[in-house]
């Protein structure tokens, strides 16, 4: 009988979680990043994997799978005080872009986000509030790609 073995410890989980809004209750967020980072993913039937179309062609096992775009914002979630990457649908990302059309730099902008009735199938609703008055005290922004690689097992 053989056993699964690994002599070095596995890599720790992501430094910051992916935040997926599921509740109709408003959650207050402050944006740390300067813009939305968008990535294409493939749905395998039980999980998402990153699309490798840009640069290298997607492997054959991903090539014919459905693709979905997801946007990510590095934020502070004031509901629990944690840093994370807020996952946005295309419609929610466009709603946020429209709300911030006069703003070329998102860092320090604050908003409330919730879902309409229907749980995770409900529409994301975003309401902008006043910008953060102490922007220089915000933690530095971080890119989402390393977190996505860990979450999606890349």
C-alpha cells in the first residue's frame, strides 16, 4: 500500500480571502486598490479555474469550458475589520465604474454593498458614501493574482 507523502509543508492559504456577498444586509467597504482587477475563469462543473488565454493557450482540458469574467477589488470589509478581495459580477463592476465615472483613482472610496432577495443569485447593489478622510493611513493595496492562484489551485 502506498501513502500520499510530502516532505515540505503545504503552502499556507491565501493572505487575504475572496469576499463574496451573499446577504441582503449592507456591508461597508473601503477600497484599497486603484482600480478593478478583472480575470476570466472557466467553470469545470464543480469549481472555477483561471483562464490562461492571455499568453499561453488554455490547456485542452479548459479550452471548451464555459468562461466567466470576475472583477476583484482590494478592500477593507468594515463588517469584520478584515482585508480581502471583493468579488464583483460584470454588472456590479459596471455599476461601480458608473458611480465612480468622475474618479480615475478608486483608492479611499467607500461604499455599502448588499444582495437583493434571492441569496447568492440576487443582484449586487452598491451605494457610494463619502471618501475616506485619512487616505494616507490606509494599508497598501495588493494585487489579487497570487490569492486567485491559491484559491483556484493554480
